[in-house]
C-alpha cells in the first residue's frame, strides 16, 4: 500500500516507533507503556540523518516474538473507549469465537519462527519515510531508503550505513533491546489471556470467511495491575478470520477523554481513532500490514502526546539472513 509523499529529503527523518528506548510493529510495549510512550517520543527527535532511528534501535527480539503483531493489537486497543450501556454478559457464540482466536494467537506466537523482509512505509506530520526491513533469528535491521518521496542523497546513505554498523557491533544495545522484547512478549501473553474476562463480547455480523465482534468494558472485571486497568476502559470492533481463527482487524474510536493521573500527567482527547489490519502474508503466517493512529492529547501542558501516524508494510518475502551481519550486508544496496 502506498501513502502520500511529502517534500524533500533534507527534512528531519521520521522515527517509526513510539518510544526512544525500546524495540514496535511494533511498539511492543505494555498497554500503559504505549500510552506513556506517546508523551516521550516526539520531543526526543533530533535533526539530521544520523538520528534516523532515534525513536527505536533495531529490534533484536528474534522471530520468537511473533506475538509482536498481537502486542500491537492489544496496545492499540487500550486507547479505544465506548460506553457500557448494554447487557452485562458476553454472547456465548461470541465468546467461543474469541477464545478460539486467543488460543490460535498464543499458539502462533510460540510456534512461528519465520523471519521476513519487507518494505515499511511510515507517514507522520510532515514526514514520509520508506524503509527496507530484514529480520533474522537474532533480531532485525532496517534501512531508510526514501524520505518524503525522494531517495537519500550520498551523505544520508553513508549515515545510514554507519548507524546500522554501529548497532551490529554493539552487543550491549542488542542485549538491551532483547531484554525489553522478552518483557513485552510476557506482558502481551498475559494481556491476551485476559481478553475473554476483560470485555463484554457480542457478534456484529458473520460471513463464511469472517466473524465480526464488538467489545466493551466488563464492569465485573477485576484488573490485577495498572496495565490491566487500562484494558478495562477500551472498546471497539474485532474481525476474526474463520480460517485459522486469526485476528484480522482491530479498530475503534475514543468517545471520551482518557486521563493519566487524574489528568495531571496527561490526557488523550475524545475523537481519536485507531485501525490495525493484519493479513496472511503466506499460508498460516499473519503479520500487521497496516496501522493508522490519529489521537490527540497533552501532558503537563508542555508536550503534545498525541500520535498521528499511518504505516503500511508490503512486499513480504522470506528472509535469508541468518545473522544481523548478513542482514547488514543485504541492506547496503537496499532500494
């Protein structure tokens, strides 16, 4: 999928992920961490091609975190709110479909070790960036190849080469990213298991290929921690593919303001929207192919914590890189 282009490659680069120290789709954060990340990313940006990945080092979680896709679905949904005005119990058939999807996603997260290469197109306010991404069993690398609709000039390409080489030769940074990823995966697993209990689920529509569910807060849900409390304020729509019982779509809209610390530490405004799309990129392998986040807010008056971002991933192919160094070599001539 192609999104609109901007101006010239001399503008400051686009950091694709919403937190300056962790590895998304991620973006592979807990529910509360995702909300907090909105406060922290954009003010951290700096000028020039050397900072092209300022809001996330290369991911080094490895293919074991196929739950990364599901993490994004769950973290996104934490920002979607709808009033609870209907029956207080899930429909049995809706719950059955949800539980089947939860089991399928958990099983896939454990079993799918496939690694991929693809184009990652990120658009945010005034910035339009196209990356080539290569995953390996030890993590992934990605290289900026276009900015605002134009190929990088020689100086910017050299800066990308140096940035990637620095990461590949820095075991400490790789270990740090891996540790964060393991933590994120564990939280994602727990959040996924909570889905049947945290919400009231009803069937909106059915076709031979898909079943569409609506979800809203379950007033009887007793959240065990802060992250789970955030889950208790979201609602929206989920589409499940019957073939394989995989989550295809998760979307919704903010219908009221979300306050952090009674509004003292931040607020996300009503009217924001979120839409995550996943597709089967090869038989049995599902990935996030599109995400659209349009949310506004503020924190302590000083910062804008909203997220305005459209991302699409395309040209999926199996990766042949066995190590980060092999991925680095393959990315040298990426176009």
